[in-house]
C-alpha cells in the first residue's frame, strides 16, 4: 500500500509529503525535496513540524486549505498554503500538499532574477528607489559601469554628485520631482537636457510611485533618449513654417477646407483673387464664398460623395470653372483639388486656384486671329489658284501664235525678227512653267488623310521612275533601312523625288553622283538626310535655297525654275517638321528634314 502511495505522489505537480499521525515524514516527492533543499535520506523519519510548525492546524481542518508559513533549513520563514488529506478513515498516515508556494525563497529569487533580466534588457534607463530616494536597483542602460552600479545601491543622486564632483542642481531637481510624485500619488514627467560629445541630448524621465494603501512601497524611475524624436519634431516645425511661407507666398490662391467644406486656410493670393480677407472667410463654407449659386449643390454633393469613398472627377485634376469675386461678378479660374488623408480618412482638401481671365482673353483673341488668318490663307490659295489657272490661257495663245508666225511667215522674216519671235516663245514657255509651279505650290496642303507608309517602298518607286535619269548620269544611290512613318504619302513621295532629282541634276562635271539617304529617330520625330557629292552651295546663299523661284545657278548649265526646294520646305512644314541644309562648295550638300511622329 505504501509503495502505491509513493508512486502516486511522485507524479503530483505539487510539493507533497506522506506523513504519519505523529507528523513523521515517510516519503517526499521531488518537488518537496527541492522545496526543503534536502535529500530523501536526510528527510526520512524527520518531523514535518521542523518545516511546517503549524501542521496541527492542517490536521484539525483536514481537507481544507490552510494559510500558514514554511521555515527553511536556514530558519527563514515564507508564507504557504497547505492542505492535509487522510488516505483512509482512522488511517495512521496521510498526504500533505503544498497548494501555493509563491512566497518561497526559491520562487522569490527566481522572480527577482526574471524581473532583473527583463529590466536589464529594456532599452531605457530603469531605476527603483526606496521611500527615501535611495537606489534599490539600476539597470545597465542607467549606469553602464558595473562597479558604479553596485556602489550606488543604497545611495542617492546627491551621493553620486559628490563622488563625481558635480553640482547638486540635477539632484535637487530630481528630489523635487520625487517629492511631487509622492504628494500627488501620480506619475511625474520632465525632460533632462545636456550635451554629450558636442551633441545636444534630450532624455524623457518619469517617476512612478507604487503605494499599498497610503504606504509608499517604492518609486520606479524611467528614462528614454528622445533626442531623435526632438530633432524630428524640430524638423517638422521648421518644415511647417517653411510650408506656411511657401503657401503664403504662392502666386496661386491656396485654399484648404475641412470635410464639411468649411475654409480652414486662405492665403494672401486668395485674398487678392477673390477680394475677401482671411478673417472674413475662415470657418465659412467655400461654396458660399467663391462658387456661383447654380453650381453650389453640385460642389457640396461632390464633397459628400468623396468623403463616402466615391472618387470625384475633380480630385487630382486641373479643372476650369467660373468663380465669384466678392459675390459681385464671375471670372474664370483654373483649379486642382488634393484630398489629404490620415489613416485612409479624408481630413481636408487643399485647392490650388489660378485666375485665368487674362489667358482666356488672349485665347479668345488668338482664336479670332487664327480664324481670320485661316480665312485669309484660304482666300489667298483660291486667288493664287484662280490667277495661275487664268494665266494659262493667254500664255498658251501667245505660244501658239508665235509658233504659227514662225511657220507661216518664216520666209518673209529676217534673222533678227525670227530671233525675237523665238525669245517671245521661250519666255511664254518659261512663264507657263512658272505658273504651273505656282499652282502646284498653292495646292500643297493637308488635303488628304494621314496614312502609314514604308519609306523604303516610297524611295524604291521613285528610283524606278527615275531609272533612265539615274542610268544616264551613272548615279549611285544608297539608302539605309528606312522606317515606316505616318504622313501625306503623295507629298512625301514628291519630297524625296525633288531631293533625289536635285542631287543628280547639280552633280559636278565628270563626276558620278553619289547620293546617300539615311534616317534616325527621337522620341517625337523622324530625322531624314539626303547627302550628295555635287557642286554644293556657297554659304552666303544657304538662307535663300528654299525661297520660291529663287535660282542660284547658271540657267544655261542647270535647267529649272527654283520651285522644287520651295515645294520640299512646304511639304515638311505640313508634317510639323523643319528643313535645313549644310553644304560646302565643290564638296556636296546634305539636306536634312524632320517628320513629326504625332500627326493628326
């Protein structure tokens, strides 16, 4: 039977003792041995009264929890909670359970060690004081030097100042805060400021009193370095001041409203634009101040919906809108609204507003001017076309009758008269060519749709059309891989044809023409070049090459009417590009032009 009981209490999660009715110890489990700090051999047949002097109370109140005390082998007393149970009625032995041992020496030491480990590793200055402001504990963050920490236990800040040769100002301040915490029974907080290695240091400190009824048990001291927070706060303050200066000096009106639409900020430019002083509008609804009555409901509903999570059309966009000047007149404004959130909730709306009255007036003037210019251009083109067309008939008549005069009356005319008639005929032919060129120049414009084209195919078709000319001149024409572009295909074809023809025509005597066509690109445009090894152009004439009917070469050597390059320039213009030439006399020319990638 006893063996069974021994096995039974050995598994108990409590310190347990088997004793007889004379309080002699028969068996102890491992937790009991640990509590008594003895071996089983040492404890056998000892009286349990050595450790639990009030064991008789447990016998008298068998089955009940009895609050009593425990005495260790060193004579130290600790509170415990015991319970005794007889194994059988009239039994000569029973079991004593230690129900609660939270005040035992071992537990206290363990708890104290555990607490000190925690306090030692908290990233703050921690200290515990007795009621006289003497140190009971200091963690390593409070005082790093181990010897100094040990020395401070039982001493105070005045002792420390004396040891270090410091004045008592800090000690006096801390003593005052210590007394204040005791008197108010409340936490007291302050900031210590000092310098370390030339840097300003700020430490937030607190005293927290711990009372049992009206008796002060101890005082907790706490300190944490808030230098970075202090510097951040200072930076935020500087930034707030700077932002305020920026907003106040802005050339735009800056208006901030709360989620209800009430004005919370109104900068000086807003005062100028809307005619109201800041003090006149703060706290009032923005809709009542600057929005025309017919739009107020729309504005208020938009703010309400945005507050509820619906994204309005105006948020983060630039909007043009009519506004009110002192409720007297309307004028146009351009504004954008920026919602300001805090943890996902709209806290305010910041609006940047610009008076665009002057711009609108200029836009209207420019629109009128553009319309007038378009009408004039249209009339000019029509006039040029009609005039050129109507000139064809008298020129044809002049050419026909001069030819008839030579045929019918050639025998009756002397050589001088025949020469005069030939001059008249040639001049008429030249005049007709000039008029035809003028008609073609007038026709160049955006008269067809923009299409995509492969410039390689365009150039290939032109070279086929000019194959006889190329063969006779023994010209070498090369083109690196050209892109696909969008443009007016008829005019792009005419552009390349004129440039290639000119390069062949203005070649040097006894020199084979060599022509290279290349293209590069940027983000916005294509850049083409047509390079030759021809006669070149004198630098003083470079600015004149694109003027219509302007000829720079001898008429008897190089035929033409000075129209081709003028056509090229106009074609490039309608493709939103630029055209220019670089040339050296007797070395050749490079004609470059750009074509926009964004034609509409």
